[in-house]
C-alpha cells in the first residue's frame, strides 16, 4: 500500500485544519460575546464561517440580528464591519478587502452554512440595515 503514508498525511492535515477552524470559531464567538453581550441581552453567535484570515459570523440579540465580517491578524480576530444581507454579496466582501476569488468563496460558504439554520434565524440576520465599519478598539480580542 504505497498510498497509506500519503493518506495518513492528508488525514492529519485536514484534521488540523478542522481543529484550527473550530478554534477560530470559538475565538470569534468569545470575542463577540465579550464585546457586545449584556446581562439583559445575551448575544447568540453563529454560524461562524472561516475562510483563511476572514470570517463571517451571524448574530442575534433579542429581536435584532445581523452579520459581522472579521479579519485575523497577529493579535487575533477583529470585527471589520457589520451588515445584513449585503455580507452575502461578493461585491461587499471585495470592497472590504477580500480578493475576488475569496469573496466568492466566502459568500458561497456563508450561504451553505446558513442553509442548515431555521429560516426565522436567517431572516434576523437581514434585519441589520446598511453597512457599519467597526473601530478596531471595539472589536479586538482581549
């Protein structure tokens, strides 16, 4: 079985990538809750879709909701902007700094992740109107 070492290597690499994605998702959820959650208004974060150094996280807080675009640097994840359905549009993602290919891939991945959710939750993500840039001081990991 010549291919056994190669298969083992590929399995190890993909498991590592999945672990990194899960860690990134947890870091993003924690950072967003730490930043915006209040005792009287719990923040429900998810799904979190990670593609390289960018992520889109859906969130709801009470009757409100939206999506956040995040980027990762040496200090961790930070929210770049908040929006609603416009974060499903590759053009919005490109204007925020993603390459054309990355923007298309992110848009498709977010749509796929959200397809598993109840439609009522996905509709809450659309409630955020406009696009709001977020200051770095309000979005860094602590």
